[in-house]
């Protein structure tokens, strides 16, 4: 437990001090391997194996970046933004800006939540929707920390609570952890148990809206980036008209997006979904292949850095798992069986938090902690509801705030397209404060109440 905690603190400190996150995660893997008495060659092999495991998601991001570049080049999101401005007949008044901010918050929350349950495409929508909207965010002077919290909330809250889409996978993972310990629980009981800790995340989201409601200025989006169709709308210019689309362009965009969604849902692969969307453009614009190719390359280049972070994060996660320190940390909880229930539950959640922060996956954390937490909880005669709350909360805790989690890497990928959004300071820390901490508090209190 000490070694894991020390390495996680090192990652946080070095990241806050502005060391490159790829270097930080690689250095953390080396130090963790040393503390775990791993042979240097063994550690390198383990790290490399983890990188290979992350190749699929990295390629997915690259292709999604290319697809996002094509959509942005078509001007669809610029057109939508301009329509929003014109339909609402916005002026420079504070009231109108607040109206648009509220609408954007509701849209982004809905989109991100739908990506987990209703249309389970996970983070695939972020590189497509967010980058072209940065111009609008900048004119509204919206703090991107708030947008990061909103997106991460939508990527974590639904799967933790609702048993549909990715939520069904998460709930079944919890149920399987109990079955492996010869404990039978009704599937629908998981939803009722997770209501209480999930309420904490909802309250944290509301608090973040008020905390980050002050204006924050950013440079004009996409200066020097792949999107050359700059959005120059002004709040005090009602005569500013959007460039109309050709019907053919609209049809192609719809076909590309719908085909991407269908293929991704059918194949369960973001790679082939994004590839299908890109090929749709090449199919319908045969005479523009050279131009389309340059746009795809530019889009991939913008996503290259976030892909590098994902690869190094997977390498660190694999070293952490193979070091044996995670299992040692979980086993340490057994020494507290004679302590008060509130203390034992608190330590359980802390261990779950540390593990998920390091691994970056709530789904992978459940089997690790379930093998110890469930037998210990039964020995302490905790209720099944309390145990469900503990396991479900401990698994999801670090997902909102982990530097290596899809739920934080996704928002950063979209919001940092113009280089003005830091992964640690602007995504990980705000999401940890306003989502992970309230989740911890509500999970702990509710688990103690039902104990």
C-alpha cells in the first residue's frame, strides 16, 4: 500500500510541476518496478506489454481525430454554432450569455450520458463534437474546467448507476465478483445500492457549475490548427450569417456519422467505426481524395499526443498490476477486521481509490478488490446493501480523476485541441475534487448507514 501511494503522489506532484505526463508515467513505472523489487528487464518487458495492450485505444483516438477533422472541415459544427447564435438572437448582454451557457451545459451533459447507456459509443463523440465548439466556448468565456467536469460526469455517473449499455457491463462485473465468492445477489439490487453514492457525484456536478461560473479568457480557437474555417461570430453582430450547406454535403455528413455509429455498435470497435466514417467521405468525394487525405493526417496529428499518454498509461497500469503491490494493498485490509465498521469501510474505499487512480479502470478494479472485500465484509456481518455500495463505489472512485482513465483522457483530447487545456490541472484535479470526493463521502456514509 505504501509503495502504490508513494508512486501515485509522485505522479500528482510531478504533473502539477508541469513535467510531461508521458515522462511522468514512464518514470513512475520504473520507480514502482524498483520498489516492487522487479528486475529492470522484467519491468521493461511488463511496461512494453502494457503499451501493446493499449494500442487499440490509441489507434482509435488517431482515427477519431481524422474523422473529427473531416467533419470540422465540412463546417457542420461551425454551422450549428452559428445557427444557435442566430436563432437566439444573442447580444452581448450577460443574460443572453447565461442562457447559452445553460443550454450548452444541458446538451453536453445529455450527450456524454447517452454515450454510456442509450448509444454506448463511450468517448467517441468527444473528438467530433468538442473541438469545433471551442470557438463558442471562448466567446462565452466558459471555464473549460467546468466542461471537463461535465463530460467526465457523463462518462462515469451513468455506467455506475444505470444497468444499461456500459452500465450493464459494470453491474454484471460487480455481480460476478459476488458470485465468485458464493454470494448470490439480485441484479436489480445493484442499481438501488448505487443510488446513494451516485447522488454524491450529482451534487458535486452542481457545485462545480457554481464554482466555475466566472468568465475565463482563452485565445481564439484553432489558430494554426487543422480547422481553417474560423468562427468569427460576435455577440453584438446580429447580421452575421452562416454559410449555407449544400444538400449533398449534409447527406454525406449524416451517412458518415450514422455509419460510424452502426459499425461501432455492431463490431464493438471504435477503430472500425471511425474507419467507416472516414471511408464514407472518400466514397462520396472521389475527386477530393488528396485534400481529404491531408485533413485526415492533420486530424491524426492533433490526437497523437493524447494517444501517447494512453500508451504510457497502459504501460504503467500493467506494471502496477504485475508488481503484486495492488494485491498486497487489498490484503492489508484483513488486519482491520476487529476495528469499527466505519474505519474498515473508510480504508476499503481508500484502497479502491488508490488502485483505480493507478489502473485507470473501474471495470478492472472490481475483480481485484472483490476477492478480499466481499469475504471480509461477510465476516464483519455487513449487509449486502452495504457491501454492494462499498464494492461499487470503491471500483468507480478513481475513474474521475485518474490521469490514465478514458474518462479524463477523453475530455482532455477534445478540450486541448488548441493547446489551452492541461490534462492534470484542468481535467484530473477538478474532476477529482467535484466528482471523486463527493462520491467517496456519500459512498462511505451510505455504506456505514446500511452496515
